[in-house]
């Protein structure tokens, strides 16, 4: 499949091209690598949200499962619970269309995609962990996040990774669970485009393998080595409730399992933070 430049999408993004000032932010000084991916990758300049771009392309029949969009920056990026995702130039902002999974897996997709990202970064020697349900941590600091969106029959994962910069502590919401960080020099000269192709190649293989050869229960046990805070006292809070307990794992339906007051409780939404 070819590498494509996104067209003009009114209110979302302007047409992007190799001579655009932002092109080198994705490709580096060397331009496009002659090694092409198996799926379409759209390269995109500044946009409202990379998920908005992907949704438009999918609606026009131009984005099939496994195709993706890679953008230089966003002005209206979003994260969990519709929170604003601060999207500075030089970082990775991608939308990846996924095949719709079998019903038993549907609430596990955020964790599954986060796990594949952890594996991909782990292959580069980065000891990253997954903070349920969708954050990527390096040495306890947030370097990325996952957002799953469904629009009709189109399932997409928005993936953001801090490459060159991260939000200052003062820019984070008051109840943030952990401070932010960036990968900095850990990528050893790898371009954003190269990193994305590595994550897509491994992610497609592991996503497909788990859905075909495993069950949500087996997967919930498989991912335990990458779960941040597992076995410690944590608190999960949202706008309606707050639950504190020992983090015992992930349930087959994607919820977090907490041991509290001698009982096993499964929580399906909220923000996780270490307690104490």
C-alpha cells in the first residue's frame, strides 16, 4: 500500500505535502524510506484531531482496517473522559483503524492496544508499563496514552507518545495521577515515522494473534508483567465514585480488579492512581 498525503478537510486539516514545513517533523531530514508498509499510512499536518482525520477518510472509503493516520500536531486532541490532550509538535499522534473484535473482546481493546504499544517500545529497550486503562508509563511517568473511539462500524485507536516534549506539571489537571515525561534521546535517531511503522507491524501481529488464539481470561493473565502498580494499594476515581483497594489484576471484561474490605470488586471506569 502507498504512503499518502492527507487532502484538505474543511475545518479539520489543510492538504499536506512533502514540502510542508512540518513534513520533516515526521520523516526526519532523509524523507521517505523506500521500505513501504503493507497498509496505507496517511501523513497529516496540523489538524483538529488525528481521529477526526481518520474518521473523515474512513467515511470516504479511504481507510481500511490496519490503515492509519500520522500527524505532526493537533489543536483539539482528546484523551480519556474527553479531557484535552496537549499536542506539541515533534511528538507522535496517530489514529489506527482496527478490525472490530468478537463480542467478548470489545471492552478489552484499550488494554490490548496499550499492551502492544508496551511490547513495541519494550523491543527498543524501554521498560514501559501500562497504567489501566490506557496510559503508557516509563519509570512511573506518563509518556503516552490510548483512546478508543467507535463511529458506527469504524473502530479506531488514537495513540499519542511524547517524543521530544511533554506537558509541564503546571499544565496538567490538578488531580493528575503521575507527572509527564518524554522519550528524549531513547529513540537513538529513529524518526517518528520509523517508530510508528515498528509499532504497527508488531501491533497488528499481536492483536490478531490474541483475538484468534487466546481468550480474554488468558489475555488478562498474560499482560500482568506490564501492569503498573499491580499488587499495590491504589484508588480508582471518576465523577461519581472513588474506590480504594489492592490492585489484583484485569478482569476478562476489561475492568480493574480491586481487593477491598475482604471482597473482590471490579471497576470499569475511572482514573487510577497509587494510594499512599
